[in-house]
């Protein structure tokens, strides 16, 4: 039996970047600019101090997939949505300083 997530996944054939990528700091930066479906986000802080991270979609009034959260020093978090969470218009990220990395499991529309 297909799940809601798998039905969306077929309609969103292009993979989002899965490799660990540095999160830009102080500036909200686009990961993609097309409707996306996100299944998992991995965030790691490689520094000795706490940092903050924000992940949001690109609607007119952005929806926050991960509101501004504190990521403890030398810590990694994995946030998962088994059925997928839509990111209308795309996906943007922002960190409070250099040292955050992000990896995303999901896909986007052509």
C-alpha cells in the first residue's frame, strides 16, 4: 500500500542535496526554489559553542519546518517526517555563525 509520502515522492522526482553542506550564516539562503517534499534533515554543529539554525519554506508567509532552534556544541540532530513535509516554493536555511552543516533527504518538482 502506498503512503501519502510515497505518492508525493513520485510527483517530486529531483533529489535535494544529501551531502553535508555548510549552512550560510546571518543570511537566509535558498537550498531550492521549487516546491519540495522533505523527509529528513540532519543538522550538526562542529563548533565548541551553541549555534542557532532556521529552516523554512518560501511561501509568501514562510512556514518554518524547523523554527530557529539552538544546536548544542559538537552535536548532531536528525529531524524526520515519515510521510514528508511540503516546502511550498522551495526551502531556505540560515545559521547564526559558521560551523553548522545540513543534509536533506527529500525531492523537488521539476
